[in-house]
C-alpha cells in the first residue's frame, strides 16, 4: 500500500514510500490506517467524524488501490475536501508522464478545483473548499465503472449536510486494465511535521461502511485491520466502539486498545440492512 503525504506547500498530497524507522520520530505523529477486507466493487460508501483535529492533518475516509478521498485541515487552518486518483506510472514529475497515460478528467463540479500532483507518484486531484466541523459526521461515496477497454472511471461524491444534498465533485479516469474498486482503507495523517505537530492529538471515527460488488448486494465492512507507517512512536491507538471504528495518533495517546496488525471486529448492528437510501444514482 502507498501512503499519502502532503507537499511542502501543505496543500496537495503526494505518494511516498514508508520512511526509515527514525526519520519521523519526534517530528510527526505516526500515520495510522484501517484496512477493510471486502470484494472488488463498483461502489465504496463510508462515514467519518473528526473528534479532534490539528493544523496539518489529513483525515482520509475512503481510499482504494487507485486513489483516496477525505478531508484536510491545512497548516493555515483552512479546511477542504480532497479526491485524488493516481496515474498508472511511476515517477516524480507529473509533466513527464505521457499524456496518453495520465489521469483524465471526465466531470468536474463548478465549485471544484482540479490539478495535477507529483512527488513519488503522479495523478490528478480535486479540491472542494469546505469548512467542515469537529463532531459532524460526513459521508463519502466512491464509484467505479469501465471507461473503454483499459481504463476505469472513478467518481467522488460528498454529502453536504447544510444543503442536504450529494455533490458530485469529480470523475477521473485512469488506466487500470479493468480493475474496479479494491484495497479499501482509511487513515489519519499528520503532514505538518514541525515537531510541535506530534504533541497534538488527532482522532477520527468511521462507521456504516459498505462496498457494493459488481454482482450481488452491498457488503458491510464489519472488520478492519489496524496498521501504521514505519515511524516507531507508540502514541497511537485504534478500536471499535459499538458499530464505529476509531483511529487516534499523537499527543498523550496510548496504544491500549488494539495491537498493530490486529483485526478489529465491530458490533455488526447496523441502523438498516443496507446503506442509506439517498445515495446518488450510479451505474
């Protein structure tokens, strides 16, 4: 799995390899993740609530093998929604990727900004400026459909509670050789990395997660595996309270609930037998 870090401007994330053990110790909070076992699908729905935040944090709700979808609080305190999809090629410079192999944009909401990103991995990303709030539950939907013989089109939908409506932020197409959605995960990451940031706790909870296979009914995400990057600090934790998972990193956190690489089994009780009935229509 590739993990997500933000560029020096603290605006756009790029993919990087896991750091050596001592690289981030004492500089940044450890990145913590939940991996959800589920079949290959055409839709991934998840809900996330930020319980505690700090400047320079990425709370990622709906990630998969080709991209990621969540919310950020930048170093300036500005907040936004971010949806990104990777090119199929390796490299650092997005300008050097052959145009035929780049992520293509098929749809963009008028309120969304789209750009290329680089680093270790390149691709396309979409930003929606949105002042999300602590304690509010936000809803995310990623869908996938074939785009020709070799590409897959991935769409990001974000539910805006103030308007009580889904916003189709963007659709990106990338070369996948037919892959739809797989490798589902969530994470919490500190990208401020200024030593002070590691003293600040970040805490998010996740729940009511579902995957819809290409054939068959929606599958609930009843299990999650707790992992972290190579930063060796131990002020991290994860677990389940009722039907919701949680991830915590930084500050005075203690790893007292779930050991790294262990599987978390949440309470299987759902508010309904299927995901919310108001999900956007997709094929």
